[in-house]
C-alpha cells in the first residue's frame, strides 16, 4: 500500500507544515509514500532533507495532456495504490490521470469554501462526488461540507491534524523579554496566525484596549504576516492600536520561523477565529503548557473537548474575553497548573503519531472497498 501525496506548492502554510511533519516521521508511518508537487517554495529544502522521494510535475494548463500522461506513468512506476490530494484541483488532476488504473483518489479538505470563487465551488461540487474518500480535519468541518454539497456520508471521514511536538521544547531563556526589554512583572501575551479572513485579530485588539483601560501591565505579540489581497486586515489592527495608545504594548512581529520558542515564553495565548477548520496554532499553544483563551467557534469547542482544556469566550465579544481573562491576572498559578494538564492531553490526542496511525487505518478502508 504505497501512497502518493499531491501538494500544490512547498511554501510555508498549515497544510505544508502538516505534510512536512508527516514526511519527517515517514519511518514510523507504517506505509511507504512519495510526494509530488507543482510548485517549489520556501520549504522545498526541508522536504528534500526528509529523504522521502519527491517529484516536481507542473501542468502548463488545466488541459495539459502531457502532464496527465507523466503523472499517470509516475504513479504506475511507483506502484501507487492511493493518491492523496490536498486540494480539489489536485484531486481532479489525479482522477483524470488514474482513469482505468485502479488507483484510488482521496482528498483532504483543509479549509472552508467561504471565500472560494464560483468556479472553485463548481469544482468542489463535482470532485467531492468523484473521489474514493473525502477527508476532513474536524467533525464540524465535515458537517459543514455535507450540508453544503450533500455528498454520500459513507464517503467521508474525519482525520484530525497531527503535530510533531518535538519542536515545542521549553525555552532555554526568557530571550524575548530580554530582547524587548519586558520586565518580569509584565504579563507577556501573544497570538499566532496570518492576518486574513480565517482569523479575527481585531477582536483581540479591542480586548487589549479594554485590558489597558483596566490598568493591567502587559505586552502583546502578534505573530503573522499580511495575507496577499487582505492587507487591510493587518493595517486595520495596527491603526486601532495606534489610535488607542497601544503602540508600546502591542507588537506586530510579522512571519516568524521561531514560533515554538515564542510560545513557550508566553504567559498566556489569546486566539480569535472567524472560520478555522482545525486550529493548529491553538493546539501548539495548548501543548506548550500555557493558558489558552479562544472563542466559542464550533471547531474550537471540538478540539478543546467542549472547552474542558481551554478558556472559552463568546465570539466577537471582547468584553466577555476580558471577563474570562481578568481572573487569570489574579491567580495565574491556578491557570498554569491546568495548562500543564492540558498539555499532556493534547500531546496524546493530537500527536503526529496519532495522525499517521489514523491515516493508515483510513487508507486501509479505501483499499478494502
């Protein structure tokens, strides 16, 4: 049972990071696999270093017959049993290339279709009925797609994302406090995620204004870049903080490669989602044994066991976030103790090992059909 993973590009993103962790743990996967990508990117060298066979095939157009012939030959030569696409377009390519071969096609939906163009939704409507299995990263996401596209329920399964927790090692020093000249009595807070429609950083900014009005001594770190075409979201947050006198308390760090080190130095993690499908940043924060405050979006309730392992506030209500957060400032040790219990649960539930085991079981069900 050999698998071929189809990747659109090798740029840094949630999907690519997940696949990279899988590639790095190929030895414990329990099934052999290869990778096929269309575009190189910043993570190309990291993928190559894993030792997993990697191939680049780039179609010149959606009707590039040569591409389909090359893809078909590559899959047959490598004795591939299942092609696992990460995007609807790649699933379509795989479906065309594998006609008559007996090779199965699986597709993981990593996001929602809320910002998709009409043509993309048309593609989803077709391909979701022509894969051998559709994989979703949460039950709430699966429920959403089934309601929207009415495909056969038996043709869908949930496989939670996995994280390689080895990278979340405790910080060796309070380097961020030193670098930013943050005193030991200042509460260091932060959030991770690019500025785009998926997240709602503005609600966090409004909460920080309320927190500042309470006279709380804090410093907040936003980690994440501007999403192309959505720069206004980032600019809106910067302007809000400037207009409310938060320039010295709220820092916008942009994209960072040292997120694990930043997480382990925070006193608490604040997150506000608009429509995340899973919330890897939230899981990583929970695994870092720091208190997490996140809004009651359905998937966040799902990944925190209905809020048992996080502090939940009402979506888009900064006042409620403030009310949930203020007790932390009075008794942080109690929250820290709970966070350590949470970290143990998260590392068992959402490990890359658990993810790979679940994938292996899922692939076997496809083969047995």
